[in-house]
C-alpha cells in the first residue's frame, strides 16, 4: 500500500483522470505586481516555470488526440480511505469507509500540475493568483465559466467550503496538511481569499491549490463524514456512470466538460469510459488481463514479469510489454516496526531484526535479480545522504546531538551485504549479540524480551504476494528464537487495523517526491504518531525529525532542501524504524495493443496511460475493435 505524500494526496483531483501529475510545492513569479501583491499564472517550488503564460498545452501530450474507447484497469495505488480489494463509499476524502477508485477524476481543483517539472502548478479553476508580499494571503481569481456537472456555477464559496470542510472533517491526512491554513473565504463569486498562519510551510499554498472543490449546495444537509453510495456532485472531466459495490466502478467522460480546452487539459482525458475492476486475488486479476477483461496492467511482481508473460496474446502481438524509465525519486518500501509496541522500543532490537533479512538471496532467488536494495528514505535522488555530514548538515543536526545516536554524525547506516546463502551466520550472530545487549534472553530455544515475555512478531498483510519474500526472513528470525509469522486478513480489516495501529510489523510503499515538504509530517511527524488513521505507522516521534521537517518544508532553494533532506535521512536511517526492502527506477507495464501515445513522455512520469488514447485501427487489427 502506498501512503500519502503530497502527490498521492492530490493525485485524484484536478486535470487528468489517470495522469496523476500534480506537483508538490512552491511559488513562481508571474505577470505583474500591484500594491504589495504579485500576480502569477503559475506556482513552483523555487521560482522557475517551464511553460510561459500563453502556453497552449504541455509538451508531452498530443493536442489532437482523439476521444473514444474504454480503459479498463485495476487500482494499484491508493489515497484517502481507498483500499485495493473493495469499496463501499464514493467519498474518498474522509476516514470512514473504503473509497472507490477513480473518484478524484470527478472533481476539479484551483490549479493543476505538469509532469515535466518536479513542482509546478498552472491555472485550472483559477485563472491566476495574487500573493501578498509576506506570502500569507493568496487571492485566487476563479474562471466564471467553471461549472459543476449539473450546470450550476462553481464559485469561490464552493472553494472556501471545500477547504474548510476538509480541514474540519476530512481524512486525518487533510486535516494535518491544512492545520496552518488560518481561513478560506469568498471575497466575491470569483475571488477566493486564503489566509495562512505565520508558521506556514513553504508549500502549503500548493496543497490548497491542488485539493478537490466540492459543491457547497450539494452538501447542505448531508453528513460529509458519512459513507455514501451516491456520487457527490463534481466538476471534473469524468463522472460516475455505473458501479457494483466492491466489484467495479465505471466513469464516463463529460462531453461538455467546461475545462476541456484549458492548456492543462488539452490532450488528456481521452477515454470515453474508464472502468476500475476489483479483484481480491492477484492471480485472478492477472488472468483477467490475459483474457482481455483488463486492457491495461502495471506489474509489481518480478516473478510474473520474468516468467508470466508467455501467453497466446503476447505471442500473437496483441499484448505489449515494456519497461518505462522514470526520473522521479524511487518509491521506498519496507517492513515498518510499530514502535508503540514495547517489543520494538529499543533500536538495538529493531536493528537486529533487520539483520535477519537476506536481500541478496531474496533478489537472486525470488526477484530474478531485478531490484536494488533500498538504503535511504530519499532513494535514487540528490536528497539521499552519503558520506560524512557536510558542515551545512551538521549545523542542522548539532542542536540535537545529545538526543541522537552517534551514527547520525558519521557515515549513514546501510544494510549489510550478505553472503547470499539465505542465512548468513555472521549477520545472525551479530543480530543475536544486539538482542542480548538489549536485555533479551534465550531459554530453551525461545527468545524472551527484557520483560520476560516470549518474543512474537506478527507480520500483518492483506494479500499473500509478499509471502515468498517474508517467509525466509521469518525463518531467520526463528533461528534467533523469535516466533515470527504472517497474518493475512481481508483488505477492510487490514485498513482498520492499520488506522488503529493494531499491528507489530507491516509493509508499506511510499511514493517518492522530487520536492518533499510539510506532507512529511503526516508520515514521520510526532503529532501524526498520535493520530489514528495517520500514515506515521511506525510511530516515529523525535524532536530532531520534527525540526528537520520544518526546515525542509521552508527551504528557500533546492540546495537548502537537499541539505535538510540529507540530514533527515541520517536521523531516520539511524533510528532503524524499518527493514528496507528494494526498489527499481522504472515502471513495468503491459497493455492490449489498442492504444496510441505521444512521441514524448513527461520527464517525471511515464505518461501511461494518462496521456494515451484509444486507437480504433489498432483495436480492429487485434480483433477488439
């Protein structure tokens, strides 16, 4: 499961139902300045925009892409209250219920993002924005032509209502992100005034600009926090057409969508229908792709990628398989400890457990050598800590020297390279030493914690895909005397238990971001550690982490950001809060050959399938026209 970074939080709202190209931070100068305010047509992290004020469309789209056809796929990433296996509500922006896939495409936002830039926003509902000199007041000028699907006008009152209700009643992630928004109010039908507190983070205005806009009139008399199977009124490029709870949901393109000709939308939203199919079993889902029930599939399993794509449609050229590189920082995946459990409070115990995972054996024997070991919380980027801390990093770390382990001030910890045997005796001996140093004792082959209780670890999951990787890890833990086992529950129970922090260890995949900001509070911040439903599943609570998040969230340059991230990386890695897994800097995709695409892909994304379109001639050639 992928939790919330800012891209994940914002991905469903605004332009592009599938492109998911919303950015992450910043401010950039635009047209003109008056009376202490500056007017801008776009926002970016550190003052640069690739596209000029009069751009017609993004470079990576085909502005003449035809509309038509149906895209059928399976949910692979989640946001809000969504889970992978089922849905029972069409409101994905609150904690209650299991949200349906694709709902973000039914809502517009003030601004929308570019996949060519790590952090840039351009006008969608908002034509432009005026920013006060102190950057605490933002006045968004709304387009008068913006409309909801029932034809009613979308006004600043709707935008203000949306921000306020998300802050008050939205999912805990949205509440946390909007904590420093002081107010949102309509100064006129076409002017939204957003006021931030002086403690605001650098990119809070980007969060605000990318959140969904709801109809205030629609929600009058309704409970925003309740589960609902009535599609809320939206204004985006798609609307709900039909669904069967827990089985599928299908969206139809809105032919008279008010924003279809805006530069941020041209060449996108090309499918007449987008249908999300639900499967509780990955094998069944893959069979559905092979028989054509799904026509687009992103693969995450190395075994299937290496051995499973030898079926008739592949051999006949009807299905294509390819790997697409991605310049974004790699996602980070690992088994996280729940440090709210007494068993995992000692970092020596956490480090020892990590030594029992043999990545080299796992990669060679289970993953066909296709992965690299994750070592950093900012993997595959300039934000990753390497070598000794720089003087600039030390300046950020020194105030917390007495509260941090010595390893923070040396070479950053990296997982050891094993002998590849699957049970490296040297590493297991070191793990045993650490456990004994932490006060654990072995009695009759059973390892007991310092409190005398037998050491048991339940690995919680909602599917069995990781069991081939987890079981050898657990076997090594059993050699240390730890009773390690898996508990695979249904997706709804898994989600509830994760929201309530009712687990020992669980795997989590975090999407990487090019410009991290205050959204890291949701994942690593002390307040989030105490908030049920937050994404700080490990329970990380450290003043140095909080301070470094504030520093990077308010960085004034890319260099400052990189320095703060490297310092944070050192602190997180030295805490042994997880057992890091693996990564790859590309996407594995397969699809029935009935699509075409632009010649150029966005720099920071694959573009698949958000910039693609249905090709009737290709579909006819493979017998699917």
